[in-house]
C-alpha cells in the first residue's frame, strides 16, 4: 500500500500491518492535555503494555517535526508528557499547518482517527471523546470529534462521555450524522466516571467477536463512518455520581467566570475536575483507559482472526 508522504509508521506497526496483525491506535492529547505529568507518561506506557498482553500492537499517534507518527517511541511519549499543554492540541483544522511548519502536535480523537485511517488502523482506544458542550445552543461549542466519527471509518472505544458535555445533545448529533453508539454489555450510555447516564445507546453488544463482526460489516457495506463503542468503567473504580457531578458543576462555573472558550475548554474542565476531586477522578480516568485498551485489543484481534 502506498503510504501518505507525511506519514511514518514505526517498524513494529509497519510489520504488524503488513502481516495483517491487529493494531490499536492511541491518542496523544490525553497525554499532553488530559492528565498531569508523570501519571500521563506512566499511563500511556502501561496502556501500550495492556494492548500487547491482549494480542494487538499499540500505535500511539502524534505529530513530531511535522511528521505524522503511527507508533511513537518511548522518548516521544515522554516528551509529549513532560511538555504537556506547551504542545499544540491538534485537531483537524491544525493538521496541514503543523505539517507544513514542521511542528509538533498532540492528536485529539479527531486527528488520531485521521492518521489511523491513513495508516490502515481500524480500532482506536481512548478515555473520553469530545461532544456537544452544555450551552452549545448559544456557544456552538461542538467537538470536531463528532464530525470525524461521521466521516472516518475507525472504531473508537471510549468510556462514554463526561457530563461536562450535554449527553443528550451529543447523542442527537451522532444520530443525525449516522454514527452508531454501541453499549458494551449495557443498554445505557456510560458517563465516563460513572456507569450510568440515564440515556440509552443504540445497540448493546456483549463480546469482542460481536463488535468485530459489526464493524467489519460496516466497512464492507462502505458506510464510510466510524462507530462509537462505549465501555462502562469497571464497578470498583466508578465514582459517586454526587461527588463527580458537584465537581463538574463547579468546574463549569469557573470556566464561565474566567471566560474560557474554544480549544481550552475541555483541558480546563478536565484539570479542574481532577483538582476538585483530590485526584480520585484521575485514578478512575486511568483505570477506564486500561479497560478500554483491553476491549479494543481483543476486538482488533477478532476483526482479523
Ligand atoms: N475527554 C476526556 N479526555 C480527553 C479529551 C476529552 O475525557 O483527554 C480530549 C480528547 O483528545 C478529545 C479532545 O478528542 O479532548 C476533545 O477536545 P474538544 O472538546 O476541544 O474537541
Ligand atoms: Mn470545542
């Protein structure tokens, strides 16, 4: 296959793809903007291990010196983790500029999907996705992640969406744009830190094999869209909804008071929620990413098996 001239595959990822072995993409904004150092680097490296233990090859995706990387080195992960928000949070609108200026970028769900698709990677594991923000009816703050799911055929495994977002509007948007929302072992959309949100998913699926069959069918039909798999946080790590919702309300109030907007909003809210819960939410966040990595690796394996 002819690769895009701006794309570099790591040797391990190149070999796996050439041999038809399962590969799972991972994003890098979660490293630079989603978690503090050093937990971000430790988590990213552990997630790669979990993917391997579950039968797939990890491909952490980022942009270094204008090169799109599918498969980051340990040094690149450490660099992104230490640099944190100093690295550009790269969404679709930023991609060509970062490449043409030979800059670095941490890839969001959107750009990770774009680069994964360029590389031929079909499954992507992360923590949470962006969505329709609360108050979007006036701010129009809707994450590019939703649009990407509508147009790029990559399966995204997440733990649902945080209630920093308007979950009802996020589901409406996905429905309009033809993105199926799957609950893994559940009929209810998980809300990231908690297993329940009060909103239903489109379909419940109970095994990696069934997920693999479903997404392979979507690809064979030429649907051209992604699918969103929502995997509830394991019970033992889920948070008390009262505690987490109070922290989210407080974070939203602070964001409003400080006039935070645009691409800063999501990282600001994530960091505030973490501070307000004394780090409990960070532990939950890490565990749900591990849980999603396991499911994504098993599903990627089932897709090629
Ligand atoms: N939600 C999380 N953790 C994250 C993100 C979202 O729980 O790290 C990151 C992801 O990279 C996602 C991005 O793609 O934030 C969405 O940003 P925005 O809302 O600006 O589109
Ligand atoms: Mn936004």
